[in-house]
């Protein structure tokens, strides 16, 4: 009986060895590229006349090609990691997108960045908005008057 079990064990061991050799010869080796966005301009806000610079940095793989878009329209010649606008204007406000591709043209990553170009805060002629300091003083004055009236009514 021990002899039969021994032969059975050897047979099973041979089958397992053969199966592992077959699995090894028929398998393929795959690799996974770990890629992460290392830095990205977060919702860029600049004043009119300043330079606007937006960037997406990628670690783990170096893209072969970049393409920037403005409001989903490709920007001609914008094919670098960093996109710059010198002397930005309010019409440069919008959503910029960067697509990065590998050497085979496969997209690696696509990132959207909101950019806003603010006009100068100096009031223009005919501007009827109240300056913040005046508004704050008016609120304090009204609050004081309300407290005075409530105390006077409570005492009466």
C-alpha cells in the first residue's frame, strides 16, 4: 500500500512539475508603468497684464508629445509641458486642457485647469459700486443705531 501511495505521490509531483513548465512557457510577462501627476497648476488666477503660466508634471513616464487646448479648441504650437501666455488679458479666462501622449500616440493623461484673468480693481468712471471700507462703516453705523434704538425702547 505504501508503494502505491509513493508512486501516486511521484506521479502527482511529475504532473505538477509538467503543468508549471507548460504554464511558464505559455505565459507572458507584463509590466505596469506607475505614473502620477507630480505637480499641476491649480486654478490659475492672475491680473490683466501679468504672465499666465500653467503646467502639469508627470512622474514615472516621460510623455513624447503634449497638446494644450483652450475651451476644447487645440492651441496651435502649444506642445510643451508648460504653457505660457505673456501679458494675459481677460479673454484668456477659461478652461485649459493638457493631453499627454506616449511615443505610439496613446493618451497617457488628460488634465483640465481653470484660468482666470482679472481686470484691474480700480473703479472706472461711472462705476456706482460702493468701496468696501464705506460699506463696512455703513454697516457699523446702522448696527450701532439699531442697538441704541432697542435699548431706548427697552428702557421706555
